[in-house]
RNA sequence: GGCCUCAUGGUCAAGCGGUUAAGACGUCGCCCUCUCACGGCGAAAACAGGGGUUCGAGUCCCCUUGGGGCUACCA
C-alpha cells in the first residue's frame, strides 16, 4: 500500500518550529517511502482562527522545501482539505457512529456539567444522556434543544496499540472520558475530525506530537467501531525552549518566519530542526533535503524531548553561508549590506566575500561593516603590536611610504595592491606584516576589521584610501 | 491528584549485555595569521539515585527523584 502522511496544523498563528519539524518528518517519511505528503488545515475551532495564518503555513512549507502533493491550494483527489468545508461529512459519520453505538447525543447544559466537577476541577461526564430513550432524543431534536455528540467509551477494558517510536502504549478505558465529537455549532472537534479525515484521505502513517500518545486509544475505538483499519502511529517528542518549557507559539518564540527575518536560511533552519529528535545512522549533521530523505528512518527518532539550541543553529547557518559561492553569498547578503551605513557607496561585490566567514546569520552584517563609514580620530596605540614589533613611531615613517606606494599604482586590484605593499616593505627593510598591519590601522582607524589592509584599500578605492592615509599621517604628526 | 511518557557531558546525540562511553555545538589551549574570522591540532566535560537479573549493565526489570504530556464544546 502506498504510504500517505499528512501534516494537519490549525491556523492559529505563525508557523512555529515544532510544527515545522512535524511537517518535515511527515515529508521525509513519505518521500523516503515513495509516498504522498498531504497538507490538511484543521480549522474547526473558529474562535482561535487567525486571519492569514493559512497562507503562512503554505509559504513556510514551501520555503522550507516541503512540497505537498495534496492540499487546499494545490488540490488533490481527497478534498476538500480544509476541515471547515467538510462539515457535512462529519455529520454523516457521526450519525453512523451513533447507530453503531460508538457515540450518542448529549443535551446536557453547561450548568449540569458544572455539577460534575470533582475536587480538582475536572469534569468527568457521567454518560447521563446515554440513557435517553429513542423517543426522548427525537423529541429534543425536534424541539431544537442544543446538543453535542459524545463518544461512547466502554467503562471497562484497555486500549492498546503499537507506536513506532514509543512502543506499546496501553490506556485503561476507565481513564478516558466520553469526549465531545461534534460541538453545539455542528463542527467536529479534533478528536473526531482527525479520525474521519485520516481514514477518508487514506492516511497510512499518522505522525504527530506526543501529546496525543494517551488519547490515541480513543481514536482507535472509532476506527474499530467503523470497521476501518487503524493507521500506523508515529508520535514525536516535543521540542523544548529550556528544560521545563515547551517551545510554543504561546511564548511568541520560535516562529519560522522570525528566524528567516533574523537572517537564518530556510534550509539551515530545516536542517537544524531535523536534528532535534532524529539522528541519521551515519551521524551526519549538515544535510541537504535529498540527503535527509535518503537517510531518514524511524529507528533514529528519539523519545526524549530536545532543547532548542540557537547557538548550534547559528553555527549550522554559518556553515551554510560558508559553503556558498561568492555569487550566492552576495545575493543573500546584498540587502543587508545595502541596509548598513555603507549602503551602495562601494562595490558591494568586494565587501560580500569579507563577510562570508565572519557572520553566522545575515543580520550581523550591518554591524560588521558599518566601521567602513566610521573613519575618525583614533588612538595611536593601535599601531602598537608586540609580536609584529610595530608602534606609532614606526607608523610615522611607514604610513608615508604606504601613501607613496598606493599613489603610484593605478590598478587597485587585490594582487597589485598586495605586491606593491610587499615590495615597499622589502625595499625599506620591513617585514610585510609590519607594513600591512600599519596600513590596516591607517586605513580604518580600528582595532579589528573584517579583512586586512589589502581588502580595505581595494574596497575604499584609491582616492578614499589616500585621503585616509593623509588623515593618519596628520594624526601621527600632531 | 489520576493516567501516559521520558531520563548519556552545559546543549544535540551515538550506544541497543562485554567499548579506553563516539561525534557535533559551545568552552578552553596551541598553530596559522597584517587585526577579526576561516582552517588545523589538542583539552576539560556525561550514563539522575537506589535496588535487583546476569559471569558481566549506560544497555533488561522494579522503586525513588526529576521533566514533559493528557485529564477542554483547543488542537
């Protein structure tokens, strides 16, 4: 049978990384097994619906490289893929389940339910309406009494199933409540919709968070009542913000979009979250999507929660950046360079390569290059370098030599600048490092700079370089 | 509270009865070097605790402790 997995988020906000990882594993498992990956929107809770959230789901999955074979915006043979558009379907199956004895109408009022609260504030429905006669039910229905449909869970017995990552899970039916399947508004709850849709959409492998581990037996009861085959279950451990808090949208952190905005590459984010809860056999870390598909396997999925470590994400993002060609890097860095103080003043194609090994996330770029436009009076102590044996006295005589050297060349490319400066050092009895080091300070006025004097001179150009050297000479002679 | 579940360095993790208990991030040191990075080399750092089972336990079982989840007309 063809493998079919589904990612079924509810559109209640932004795409958070936990959901992103669930989607990724669904995608990887489907692709690995030559199956289909389906997107279904679970919007049965009209109260929590957030405008625009559905579009964010679409775009995030696409940006993350997880193309779905079926979904609201791409179609498919099992639609509609939005639950609010499937209301009649749920109604039909709810009635069928009632006939089969797996569910029943409940007319209890909120007030009555209140009286059922135990000392911990938990209500446990007492199956009160299960005892209603057929006539009573029909009468209430005719009278338009508001109702819900509840699942009829046996009082005794044990629900057992095999989870692909957690193993055998058993829950005593007495622990389970007769949940509401269809709400007063006629829409189903997750408890019902997921079962109906997963079956109708031919989902073979249900991949979702571990929060469903203990309620799965309830769903199995329905599969059984309908006479449907139960899917394979693959529950995933949570991703944590720290040791005690789950990474969730409630804290407003961990939105995929936010990370992209901060200058993380979608591929790096996806690659990183893949590693939170899964480890390939060969222990690879940096992987392309195709490599992940190839290596993905369920026995590498872990059971314990993983803490999200943005330091490691940064590192991985940096690895992606460093692996880019200069052209690729220039393209992603361009907007950030242009947003810095430097703007478009210089040839940004010369600046970009300096940044590639020096930033881990793109948003660090402005701070790294703003110094180019911050040339002003600086401390002459910067010329002191113990190992190179340079100081401001040496600078006083060397900076003019540098000035003359650069003044004499017309092609301001890397090689020309480097060779002429080296020659200058040699001819005057200095080590090239001494001249280069002094030049770097004289051109930047900074203790640290990304790149050396040659790169700086090249970026600044002849005119600006000479202007700065003149400034430094004046400063040294003050 | 009840039920489900998890537990290897600071973090992600390999391990699936016999290992000097991998690797990665981070940290620290050294090398390279015109500064900062990159790169290279190296170091410190872990089986939550207690009982069993076994010739032998990080690996299997039980308890304790700690974490997470469920216990909604949310998913």
